[in-house]
C-alpha cells in the first residue's frame, strides 16, 4: 500500500472530536464549531443561520454536521443558506469531519458547521 503525506498549507484540519468538543488545528472548541477559510470559531447551532449566510462569499459548499446521528436541519436554516447561494450537505458530524478534511486537502473552498457528538 502506498501512503501519501497530506499538506494543509495554512488551513486547519479537524484533528479530533469527542463528546461535546472538536479539536481543530490543535485548538479545542467546546460545543458547536464553524470552520471557514478565515478560521475556526464557535457556532450558535441551528438557530444561528445568519453566521452561515455570511460565509457565502468564502465557501462553495457548506457541510452541516448534525451531531452523532444524521438529522434534518430546520427548514428555515436550509432555506436561508440555500438562498445565499451555498450548497448545503447534511451528514452526521463524524462524517462531516472526515469530508471536510478531504476537501480541505484538495484545496476546495469548503466550510463546515458542526454540532458536537
């Protein structure tokens, strides 16, 4: 098997996650987290659609991690994000972490808003 080293330039991949937290680029975030090219930040959860809409110029696709299990996001959040021109991909937060890292390594303009597991 061939192994390839992944380089993330100055972006910050998800290093790990656990009950109630995410570790991004070595920094621990308790609770929900928003990952954008401008850097990681705490996120207000499903009620905080305005922060996601504001990211429309930074990313082409937004991964939405819904926690330990995949779940439907509130319709108002989905409508607001899609009206801003963002593609929204909903998945469990564990899958969102993996997908985010892969797309980040490919140099894609990706963002992730994730609820903790």
